[in-house]
């Protein structure tokens, strides 16, 4: 594992990216599995958060189930990249923002409690920047459960099955927002979070279990920063395929080694024809291009027009916005 030689650290970062124990003292259980005290588990996670290798111990939610999100892009002139990236990043609904190698060079994810909030954020960014924003709405996810097998032993397992949105209750929204922001790294994180939310620990744990079982919470665990851990050659590859072809090709692409995200999105007529998106996270550009070459050799992808957009810089990376903030950026 890049820059991490301690096998306990490797196991902590590799094995606890999902299925975090939803119990009163979760770090006791993790410590038992690693053979170290819970205090040492917390200290190691604190260290990784402080050094930027871990963003948080928390949750990711199934897209567009109890909140809304979209992928967006702007073609910023070279002399305005820094300025426009700052404009994009100041909006609280923007949780990911990257510079990529393309004329459409600033790519970002906008999240919010509902589609109206996402639309308002996109309008605000257009007004503040004076530039057209591509709104690339999600159509079908094939794999959005980003996780990394850091030791390279095997792909991290996905959680198959549909989301049961009927389990969601209105008062779950603050819980999801808190989990998306990250759990406190304390001996009893759920008790401390429950106190902050004016809930009992038992009620909070019951709701988190229900939301996780319903797959509204798609992943609960250690959220790593892939670039800080050596995955520095990252390409979003977009494919010009029609909706019917994607029905078969999407799941096939999602299952390929090296493909970490895969989904269908709406095109923008006369500007952006691509519908199928996939992410490749690799340690080097040749490694990433090798993954792409293997995909292009598949019969379903031979001759299909595609563009790899390599990441150049990360401007913003944080948890999604699922609850409306107290104030909006003007």
C-alpha cells in the first residue's frame, strides 16, 4: 500500500471502508479484530485524518433517493480556472470539484435535499461565473459505491439490491447529514452524535441500522482520499453509447477490474453527447490507460467513441449535502 507499511494500518484502511459496526462502542470491535486497543484505533484514524489520507469515518448515501445530486461541468478559460473554481467551491451544495484534461475542464458534483436546491445552485454558479453549466443528470447507476482494495488483494464487495426508500423518515435527514459529515472519533461516537442531535443513543443506532439495511446508507466506514494513498492517475472516461446499448454494456463495464465508478447520465444536445461514464483510479497514467485498453478490447466497446478525462487537480472533496444549510451563498 502506497506509503503505508504497517500491516495494522493497512488492515484498518482496507477492511473498514464499509460495514462499520453500528454498536455503542464500535472501535472496541475494530480493535479486537486488529489486535489493538480501541484508543489505538482512534489515534490511527485521527492521524490519517490529520495527514489527509482519510476524509472521515462516515456514510455515503444512495444517489437521488432521499436527496438530489447531479454532475456538472464548465468550460473555463485558462486564465479564469482559479477564479471559477473558487466560485464553484463556495457553494455549500458542491461536494466534489476537479480540474480535468478537456475543454470542459471544471467538473463538480452538486448535492442538496431536493432537486430544486440543486437547480438553484447550478443557476447561482452560472450567474456568478457568467459561464454555461452542463447539467448531467443521473439516469442509472451501475456502481457508485466507491471503495478501494488498497492492498490489491481483491475488489471490495458491493452491496447488491434495490434501495427501500420507504424506510426513510423526515427526522432521519439530520442523521444522514451528520453521518455524511463524519462520526466523532471517540470511544462512543453514536452516543456523542446522539447528544448533538438531541436523540438517545439507542434511537440513533436503530435508525442508522434501518437506513443501512434499506441501502439508503450505501456505505458506512472509513472514507479514504485516493490521491493521498497513491491513486494519482484518475480518469473519467465518457462513452458515446445509446440508452439501449448501455443496458447491457453498463453492468459489464462496472464489473471490469480497475473500474471504480460506472453510471449513465443525460447528454446535452449539440454540446456533450456522452451517456455512459466510468472512473478509473490508478497509480500511474500507463496503468490507467491499460485498464482502458482492456475495456476497449471487449466486443461491446470496440469502436465506441470515448474520451478519457484525466484529473489534474482536486479543488474540493467532502460529504454530500442532504439537509438544507442555514444560509446560501449569494
